[in-house]
C-alpha cells in the first residue's frame, strides 16, 4: 500500500492563524517554539481533516480566529492536498462567512464529513491524555473510541446513535413523560447501536493486544488490555435493551444511566510490573499510552483498503527519556508514516533523522510565523 501523506496544508483564520501554508514531502515534521506560539493550533487544524471535533473536541464555531474585541469567531478553512501513490485528493473543511455548520469539500465537491476518513486517517496523542489513567472512565472510553474510529469509521455513527438514544431515554425517565412505548423504542435503538459500539471496542482491544504482544523489541512498557463490564465482542442488542428496561427505576432515581455499554471502561495493566497503569509513574503512563497509539498506527499502516495513518503527537517527547525518544523516531521511520510532532526544545528531536524542522513563533500579523530550518541530519 502506498503511503498517504499531506503534500500541502493551508490554514486560514483558524485559532491564532490568519493565514499560513506548508508544502511537505511526507517525512516527519517537527514544530518547535515557545509556549503559546501556535504549535498545537496547527496540529488541531490538521485534526479537522478527519470527521469529528478534532484533537481538542471543539465545535466548528469555536475554532475560528477572533481578535481582541471581536465577539464572534471568523469564518475559517483548512485544506490539504493528500498524496497516496500516484493519486492526489484535495480535501477541505471550514465554516463559511455567516455560517455556523462545518462544511466539507473533496476535490471541490460538497461531501459529508464522514467521507474525510476515506482520504485522511489520523491518530493523535495530546498532553490532555497524560491523565488518561487518573481520570474517570469517560476519557478512557473516548480515547478507545477514537482509536476504534481510526480503523472503523462507522464506529462514530454507532457511538453517536447510542449516545443520542440514551440521552433521550434519560430525559424521559427524569423529566417525563415516561411513556413505556417510547422508552421501549429508544431502548431498542440503544441496544442496536450499543451492540455495534461494544463489538467495535472489543475488536480494537483484541487487535491492539495482539499488536503489542508482537512489539517486545521496543523500549516501551508492554500492556495487558481488557474491558470492564459485561458488554464485549458478543454483545446482543436484545440483551442490552432488556438490561436498560430493567434499569429504568435505578436510572431515574440516580439521574444517570447505570446500565449498558456506556459503562464499559478500558483497563490497562503494566505487564512487566503487573500493576494498574494508574499506579505507574508519569513517564511510564506516557510510554504506555504512546505504545497504544503506535500499535494502532502500526496496524493501520498494513491495511489494504484504507489510507495509511498520519500521526499527530503534541508535546510527546516531554516525558520520554533519550532512549525512548530515539525509539519513537526509529518507529516512525520504520512505519514510513508522516508524523507531526511539537515541542518547546528543538534538542528533543535530535534523533529524528531527515525530519523537517520548523520554528513556530508568535506574530501579530499572521498569528503564527513558520520558519523552516535545515533538515535534521
């Protein structure tokens, strides 16, 4: 399969950027500069080339550039030329003047946001995920769903369908009218979407475990993965609907849903230490999460029916020692993937041979000035 990469990127009125453009060759791209210079903003712009809310989970109306004194965000756009072998696809997304909804165009034609996954497949890791094992299950479910979605774009539809049915069900249970027939219909919908959701999550965990088990030569801690709860690979829509039916009284009293695949949690154990990830050091937790992301990228790089993934790694080197930074560089090179990495210190990326080094500096005129440096040798 030919490598898919962004051959060019153009950003207009997105976050701090008024206008900027890059021409790229598919190799690693290192963006370094001081805090607040706009490095993460550029990664977030790239993340909007996939369906969903991007790496910060922001709405389309929140990411437009806004100058001091401006009450509303400006129209914005992100476009790229995607190169895959001899084929080129132009993709773009943004909000038009006076609009609020995000629009997508592929090769100049309007398209549903879900179609972006056919051209660009992204896997990312951000500092917000550093506390993945210390926060509640909601963040781990989102992390797992994002990994699942990167391999199965239809997973986002199942997740959205399940959440919508469950929200409406809970509204009826807490605010009324708790019409039994209406609740039955919603629980059937939640059962169907929830079974597909549970299947996607369980399949991803199984595939990731197999990939991690084959990566014993990497200096990243190995993990044992599992899902808590009763809903996994063989979740049945009828059984989920029945469980929700039985839980109506409890859910109404609690004001939240206490049954169903929405309660599933991702369990991660540091294999060598036989210790829950939450009890490991900050550096070990970061390395565990990174190994999950790299394992998924490795899987996707071998897929025959989808574009190879592009990695977005925000401040990823901050908690890695020199050996693991070198291993990360070696892994990206071995996978042959385009990767965008950010950091405040250029010295953190010395191991990334051939990477394009770009200094990002704040600029009153452009919101972020990009200065190409010499390639890393």
